[in-house]
């Protein structure tokens, strides 16, 4: 097997989405897709020419087999995925009232993935990679999932991997938001790169100003924050440098879900290329902008040639402000 560039872990669900702009109660036909932040990133990296591995637990059911086959078919290594007959694979539904208003309804409580534990995260598997990608979703699923995330981080540190953390705050998954903040800040303190949105950074730090929140997220001199600013682009901050990279204009936003995962894939791909913070941020912006122009969490993720063509054709007001 080709050595892994990136390993990630988390839950992937079967997504049922409407093709019509209607409330769900009036929708009669839906299309079946998949969705999960970590597998979205893994697929994004695969399309950008990198080798990603995904750790998870699926139900021993048709949906679980569908998820595993789909992700493997995208070139992602799924050899660390396990199955259980104790719980089902999760599903969720996407309601599109308009291009700007999308609601998501999850049916994931007591799912197969919530049974994932530290025993499912093998150090020799993580050791194959250069980067570990984790999100704030997985530790919210269960106590054993939280332990699995911290075990993965420790294994990554033991094997000198770079750790990339996307807080990806899902407020409905946490019973206690104070606990959520405490857990996510602890993970952030262990990460090398932190990729929050502005709202997430404000939640974690109490700072509404995104530059102040970025500074507050840094707990050691080597850490870096790359913060998503939506259509305004993204802001990067480290001890050595600070700057903002403008976004890529899009003609029409079709589906905003998955843009943040695309952003993470873009950033990580350039991290592995040895790019600068500004270059990583620009690439992340480009992937995110590309993704929102198509329906589905991963259907719009570009290949490397597609992305480079998109970046060449993009007309932005400002490239980089330092």
C-alpha cells in the first residue's frame, strides 16, 4: 500500500437530500449521498492527489457497506474501518428552502460510530502518515469517541505527525457547552494548525474580533491559526506572520455545506507541499469556493487540475494583505 499522507477519524452518515426548494414535509423524492466532515476531507485530499486514510466504525447494515464502498471508491484507504452489529449507521436529511437557507436534521444518537474507542485507533496505522486531521465533531459523539480522539493525538505526537484541528462545532451534539469549550480548547492546545470559523473562534475564546480570537487561540510559539471568513476569504496568524487572503468570487452558491471541509483539504494539501501560510490559505479558499457551486458534501470537491484552472480564472479584488 502507498504510504499515507494524512489520517483522519470520525463518523460518516448517509445523506438524503431534496432536489427541490421545499420544506421536508412536502418533499416526496430524495437523493442518497454521504456526508461526514472527516471523510469529506479525506476524499478532498484524494482528489488533490494525496493518499488519505479514514478511521471509523460503521453499522453492519446496507448503509454501512454503502458508505465504506463509496469512500474506498474515491481512493481513500478504509482498511482501519471496523463494523458492529450493536448499532446502526447514521443518516441525516438536508432541507433546502433556498440556496441561502439550508437546514440539516441528524439521526445519529447511539450510532455505530459513537461506539468507536481508543482500541480502534492503532498507532502503527497513524505512524504511516505525515498529518493527523481531527475535528470537534468526533469527541462530541460519546465518551469513548473523545478518548479515541485524544489517543489519536497522542499517537500522532509519538510519531512526529503534524496535527491539524478543525473545531467544527456542532452545538446540538453537546449536552454542556462549557464542556464543549473545555474539550475543544484542549484539542486546540495540542494542535499545530487550528482552522476555525469566526463564530467558532468567538465561542472558544469569548473574543468577537477575529484577530483577537486568533491570537488567543495560540498557546505556544509554533502554532498557527487559519480562520475562515466566509466570502471575505480567510485570515492567518502565527508568531512570525499575520495576513488576510481574499476569497474567490462564485457566480452562484448552490450548497454551502462541505465548504469548510474543502477548505481544510486545500490547506492540508499545501501544508504537505511545504507552502507558506498565505499559499495554504489561498488554496483553502479556492477549494471552499469551488465546493459551494455544486450540491452535496463531496460531489463538488475538485481534482487538482480543476482547482488550478479555477484559481487561474478567478478575479479577486485583493490577493493578499499582510
